[in-house]
């Protein structure tokens, strides 16, 4: 009899459905259990955030893209001619390609095949293009690394940062905890981890629900090495064993699906 394995998808609400369908086609059911809630912020200031003030706008996530572009749409602001847009991942760039007036040739991001969809991968693309910018706006959530800001500053660029959304830890309901307990009663669960913040929020729920003992049989897929490291450090801080079934993927649907399938089938 085939083992019963459930994929636990912890991305924010509305970001799990395509992966859920892909996994179902591979014979793996999913439990959608967002670890974080994303809340948009009323951020726009004409002087600091108008796109005409910059020659490059960098987006750190798909949520950053959607929040900023929606602010432009509400104010009927068109994308300035010649303004470049960059994102740290190929998936985050998809909405940029659909935005009116933004030429595809002005959009910069890591190739979809690059396993490292992050700031470092984006910087490599900028270096390959030998692109230099004087005025840069970085669009992000309420917490973020300063690595890109430092790189642009090293190139004597003027850098502005804007917070367009905040991440709030999700509080799993009784119904969600029952669904998770049911999933844990099977042979195994594979947790998808897509941010360091979601790891911490997930662990808070697990501890609150008293499910730490179940983690010995859990498997994990992390979309970045930093996320995998955060998981191990959180487990260590709680006195729990380090995760041995820990797999890596990139943020693309196919890559995440394949990694979860590999994790589910691993001995």
C-alpha cells in the first residue's frame, strides 16, 4: 500500500492554489495552511514614491509588485518611458510583464532556471548587463535585507526604500489545527517553507498547539538556503532534533512540486 503523504502549503492566502493542483496531478493531496497574512499599507507619497523620480525600481516579492502597481493604477500614474523594473525572482516579474506601458526589455530578473531567486541572483543580472543606476527605489515588506541597498550604495546610487505591506503571523484556527492533526496521523507530511518569517510563524503555531513531538516524521522543502538554516536554528532553540529530510527548490511551481514529490518519496 502506498504511503499516505500530505503536502502542507504555508504560503499566504491565494498563493497556494496552482501548486495544490500540480501536486494533485502527481497524486499528493495538500493542506493549505498559511503561516503569514499579508496586509497592504497605505504608503504612497508623491514626492518619495512617484516612479518618475527614479531610473530603477526593485521589487522584492510578487506582493511588493502588486501593491506598488495598484497604487499607481489608483492614481492614474503611467509607467515612465525608459524606467527599468527589477525583481529578485522570475515569478515576481510576471505581473510586470502585464503592466501597460512597461516594455519587456526594461524588466530585469534572474532566469527562471536559476535555483537562487534572490537579491544576489538579481545583482548578477545587473552586473552581466553592466547596468548602472543613479536613483533606485526598493519596494518591499516591513522587514527586509539591506544587501541590495548596500550594493547600490557602493555604486554611488541614491537609494530609497518603501514598505508597501506587512507580514502578520497567522493564528491557526481550531478547524485548521484539526485538519493538521488529521494530516499528521498519516505516514508523513511535507511542509513547504517559503520565507524565514513563515518558518517562525509556523513554529509558533506548532508549539501553541503542542504538536512538537510530531516533527520527528516531518519532511521539509525550503526555497532558499537561508530559509533552511532558519528552520534548523528554530528547531535547535526549541530543543528539537534537526531536520534530516530537508529538500531545496526554487520558487517556481514546477520546482516546488518536484521537490515536494521527491520529499514524499524519500526513504
